[in-house]
């Protein structure tokens, strides 16, 4: 998807959505760690999802960074 053809309002909306998804994922990972620490039987298999979860969010992080860069370039173009 070409970000230059997307309206600024749509980019801001997508930025908020991606930011919410990333915050939600972080909260979920923290909860998994806390719950894992409270389990009496500490097995490595309980923590295996934590290894793959950050990798699953790499595309979201990259997309979020591209949207931020596009919004920044539009703001700089508007100021010049």
C-alpha cells in the first residue's frame, strides 16, 4: 500500500490502531510473564509463546514506523 496516496486523517487513524495493537500486545506479554511467575510448576513450555510473540509483531512495528515517517514528512513539507 502506497502511503503517499493515503489521506492524512486515514494515516492518523491507522497510526492510532497500530499503536493500540502494540500497547495491547505489550500488556498481554506482561500478563503472561506475571501469570507464569505465579504458577507453582514453573516449566519452560509456559514461556515458549513469549519467544515467538515479539517476532509476530515485527510487521506491525515496521508499518507503524512507516506511517510515522510519512506523517513526519508531511508535517515538514507543510512547514516549508
